[in-house]
């Protein structure tokens, strides 16, 4: 469970941030003959580091450079299908958090 969630997060990290919500929007319904009955089973929140970037700001008339750390707040939802007795999990990007306030 832990390793599979980690691999999902790693896959998630490699995706371009713009496409993530579309791709992960909903569990994919399978062919008509084998309809799933996905029900939300459990929800977990997790914050992962997503790198850093530099920004400049002015203080005491001097231009300074500082580093801002970005993290993503992820929502991990486990779905359970009682038709086939199996589970699926999806990761949603809830929020992108910048450690520093800057314009
Ligand atoms: Zn199913
Ligand atoms: Zn920032």
C-alpha cells in the first residue's frame, strides 16, 4: 500500500502540473459489460516537496534574492468496487503552497 502510493506520487511528480487535474479527475469507467461500482473508501492528505525557485525583493533599498520552497498538498482517495472486490486510488492536487510570500 505504502509503496504503491509512493509510486503514484512519483508518477504524479513527473507529470506537467497543468494536465494533472484533468488526467486524475475521475476513476476511469471500464467497458459496459464490466461496470465498476467505485465508492470512495478513504481519503488522506499529504504534503510533498515540489522543489524551489528563487525570487528577488527589495529591502532597505537593496535588491535581494531569496529562495522559496514549493510544496503540493495532495489528496489521495482510495476507491472500492464491490462488484469485483478490488480497489483503486487516485491522487488529486489540492493546492500549491509557496513557503514565502512574494509577488
Ligand atoms: Zn470493479
Ligand atoms: Zn514561491
